[in-house]
């Protein structure tokens, strides 16, 4: 078996339907051909059964909070998926349909269905519905985290510190390269009564979708595995050696910028690990802390916390201390509309908001400051939480995923500890403009953002 058994989960108790003409891989979260355990498992099964492999993607224009910015980036990546699969002799069927319904409609043709793994509520519901109603075997293969979440911990972890030791114990068992299997079904085909959604022209494809067009495409990031790999190569060559010291400086650009690609599964976190880890040193350790521990802490959060997108999911101590300070005077209070338009008194916050709106991504350190100030400037912490989540998910290419939900929650005390008590925040960690100015050349950051507009 090419894939570790610990990555494989049988979602139902149905058997393989050997008389049916194909093996189906329902690609949804892992939108890539390279470094995809689920795809390689499906290829292996198709080879064993002597059947063609059909890769299916369900293109819904009703994904929660997604808009044209997100869809354009995703379609660019899927265009590359189609081209790369074709070179391996594998067909991609893209249908404009709710994904779980499209997968169900393929059951009469499927000896078995392989699916990758998603952690969000909607993604888990899709897979559960398929597993409950499919009359063939449905197999889920984990390929978007390095160590499967349940093997790291059986509960929601308090912080990165409590997860770090657990995940590091398992890394050696899950950091073997994904084996690319030669597809034996080249030339085999199956007749399906479905027309594939065309990806040749991204603008034309977008025009066929009934989506929110209030947030447009960005020039800075183009979707696809090849683009992600170029960013990774540039990061390793030009940024990694300064990462630990410079990653937090918003005036610099020492981040990998891979989070949008990880969000859509266009690059494998394992492939990133395998390219970076052998280089060793403090900078590598600092980067892998973000890629492995922090990222997979967010997966732990959304997996074990059903209300991951709600204020109620915050730690009890954080909610209690913020609510204790509800009546504290707030020198500035801004509406959602004012925040969205970057109309605050704080030039640094306005610049961060502008960076997100214009480029689809905000510098990581400013993202923390940005969230903290929304808490400080909102009538209630509940309002602040909803406003931060709304803006984060609307404009960030990497919004609406476990990292996004965990990142917003962190600004309100999640995965953190109590700090010294102060107005409005209570014991929740505080950040201010003077702290930015002490640490960084903020005038340079403002100039950098001004040049984007």
C-alpha cells in the first residue's frame, strides 16, 4: 500500500462494487496532483481493479462566504489540475453542482469512491451525506495535514505548547514523500452522462457562476501548484535565512505567502516540510513551527470544537474577563462599515485593512494587531468577534479555513493565556501602536501599502 494506513478512514461499511466501470476520486479540499495521498491511493485502487480513474470536482457557487476573489483563485488552480491530470492520462470531471450531490450521482458508475479530507462543518457534512447514501465503498484519505489530527490528540488542545510535544513525537512516521504511482489505465475510458464544466477560459467560467462579485480578483496572487512552488523556491532562496528575525516585521516581506495555496490544497504541507526541514537551523525551526504546530493546532480546533466560528467557542476565562469590562469607556467606537472602509484614526490599522482588501493577504503580525484593535473599538466583544470574522473571511484569500477561524479566535484569547488586566481587554493580550513603533519601521510599512493603492 502506497499510503500509510493511518491516513485512511473507511467512511461506510459498503463493499467495492467490482462490476462497475470506474474508480472515482472526489477531489475537493486537496486541489492538486502532486503530493496528494488521496489521488495516489485512488490510482493504486484503479490499477488493482483494472479500471479507469475518474477525478471529480464539485463546483458549487454557494460555498459559505466565498466570493469572486476566492473563486477566481480556485479556478486558476483547477485549470492546472486538469492539465496535469491529462498528462498522466487521467480525466477531470468538473460539474457545477453541490459536491456531495455530484459524488452521489457518480455512485452507479463507481466501484468505490475515494475522497480527500476537509475539516470545516460544510466539508464534513458533504462527506457524511455521501457515506450515508452511497451504495459503494467510500474511503477518506488525509493529505492536507502532516499528522492526522486524531493521532496527535483525542481532544481540543489548550495551546500550541500542549500540542507541540504530541505532534513532534509523530512527525517521523508521517514525513515520508508521497509516492507517485504510474497510472495503468491510460487509454481506458468510461462513458458518463455528464458534461464537464470548462476551465479553459477563467473569465468565461466565472461568468457562469452565480456568486458574490463585490470583492474582485487580485493581481498579486495567481492560483495553481506551479505558482505555489515558485513562491516556495523564492522563499527558500531569498527569505528563509532571515525568517526568524524578520518574519514579524510588516515593513519587510519575509513570509512565504503560501497560505492561500495551502487553503485551497494547491500545495502539500508535507512537500513544503520535505523541502525545508533538511536545511536545518533556527530559521527552519521557526518556519516549521508555523507550518506544522500552529497550522495543525487550527485543524485540532475546528475538528474538536463544533462552534469554531462562534464567540461561545472562546475560552471561558477570556469571555468572562472581556464581559467584566463591557461598561469600560471606549475612546473610539467604529461601525462595521467604517472598519471595512479603513476609516479609523489609526493609520497602521487602516494600512493593514487596505493591504487585505487590495492584495487578498495581510502581513501576519499586522493581522494580530488588526484583530486586537477591532476588539478595542467595538461596542461589545461579541460585535468585535463577528466583525473580525466577517472582514477576515470576505477579503483574505486564506480566509474561511481552520487557520482563519483559529487566528481570529486567538485575538480574543483562544490558544493564549491570561495577561495583566486592563480596560476593555481585561486579561486578554493587548497590542498598541506604540508597540509597533518600538519594534518596526512603521513609516516604511505605510509607504509600502500606499504604493499598492
